[in-house]
C-alpha cells in the first residue's frame, strides 16, 4: 500500500514539477542548480544513515527522514526563489539519504531464490501506480480551459494534490516497518562494518556511470518542452504508457534471468539500449521521441529489479544498509554533477549533447558490468555470499 500511494504521488509530482518551475522563469542551468542540492545532501548523509541503521534500527532512520521530507514539500509549495527552492531540494536529499535503508530492509524479508521475484513484483506495482499518477498531467490544461486558472496555478494545484498521497503513505510505511523482522542492532555503536568491499566498489563505479548518463532523463521534460513545445498533458500520456511498459519489463525480468542468468540478462539489457540513446537527436517529432523513449525503457527495465537483487545476494545480512549507503553515496556523487552538466550542455553546447553522451556511457556501463562480475559465482545462492 505504501508503494501504491508513493508511486502514484511521484507520478503526479514528476510530470509537472519541472514545467511548474519553468513558469517561474527558471532555465535549464537554474533547474540543474536546484536539483543538484538533493544529491549533495545524500552525498553527505547516506553513509552515516546506513551505518546507524545497521547498528540500531532501519525503521527509525527511515521515518525520521520522512519527517524532513514533509518539511521540504512545504517549502516547494510556498517558495518561488532559487535560494529557498534549493533548500527544499537539500531537505529532499536528507529524506532520500535515510530512504536508502528501505531496500535492505525489504531484501531481508526474502530468501535468495525468491529475491528476483520479490523485487520484480515490488517494482511492477510501484511503476503501474506511477503510470496512473502521470495521467494527472492532463488536469492542468483542463483547469485552464474550464475554470480559467493560469498555467502556473494549475501546476501548483496538481502538486498540492500529490502531497496528499505522500502524506497518506507514511502510516503504511510505519506499519510495514513495525511488522518486519528487523534486527534490533548489535550494540556496537557507530562502528563501520563491511566485509564485501570488492562488491561495493564495483557497484559504486557502475552506478556513477549510470547516473551521469541519466542526467539527460532528469531534464527530459525541459528537453521536450524546449524542442517541441510539449506540455504536461502530452508528457503525462507518454509517462503513462512508458510506465506500463516498464512494469512489464520488471515482471518478466525474473523469468529471463532464470534462463540466461542475472548477470548476462542485466548486461545484455543495458547494452541493447545504446542505439536508442543515439536516436533521440535525430527524432523529427515528439511522437518519434515517444516511441524511442518507450522502446529504450522497455529493454532497460528488464535490468531494474535484477540489479538490487543481485547486489543483495552478494552481501551479508548485517552489512546490507551500510553497503547500500556506500553505493548510493557513489551514485549520488555523480548525481551532483549530472543535472548541472546536462543543463550546461543543453544551454551552451547543444540540446542533443546529453543523449549522445548517455549512449556512449551506457556502452561502457553494460560491458563493465559483465566484465567486473563474471567471476563472482552468479546465482549460487548462499555460496555467493561467502565468496563476496
């Protein structure tokens, strides 16, 4: 239920937030500057949050972060200056840093042989609800035509609607955390515990490449609005269809992995997306961009549930939150750079530079994933953990 509500809320929020900020007069560099505050906070706080969570209780850390997130949303709704909005995204980063403990907590509920299916199901449910939320992008034009609201006010009302669902998911997260067989903590205080260092270093490197490439999709609403004049209704329609396709990829991923193995499936899915990255610059219309976007996502989404499942199978139970916080921190470091880099390239080099860069990085990403883990003893259950 928490994933249902959170997925819907993020679907609503994601389809309008950049367009709302553009109505306030912000350009791509401004958006990049605001959005980079989120990963900056995560860079500082994710590792301490993970270590504290492994030592004490993951649920307490997560719920504390959710309180900060609510404060951040209040600032988003009431601020129009780049300074206050930057503070809001900084606080969102605090919430996301503590939220990094949720996947380790979720993974602890399942045996190794069930983990692919567990993450596949979780991802599919979240994405389907995210798709439904993105349909709310059709509401702002209706508010303008039927009730005479301005574009800015229409976007603001839709964001307020999403906040209600963000608030509603908190009791369900709390109940899920209370009912989970979470460790009480080992009483060792703030002591760093990490046995699977090689695994963490490899995943950190890969996630850094991924997130620099993904700077393009972080500014995708700005890209299509600038290039084709797309508004929230068309963008919401695209996100709705693409999320359904993504949910299908999450659902079939465990079956494909059972036949090919997780490592080969992940590497192949990532590699097959490269041509689609390079098609964005030559797409002549938003319709073609939409087709390319959906096809790329349908292939890439097969890797989405397999990567965390594969990662947690290589770890010991008492290091999961710490290990996850380290890989999140590495990914976050690249996230500090990627929105700013994407905005700079779009404004000063070419609007098409970020997807070309992304295609090259994904080629490195796919090949590196296979080469780094080909000797890890894939899909050997508990034996993998001992060899990590």
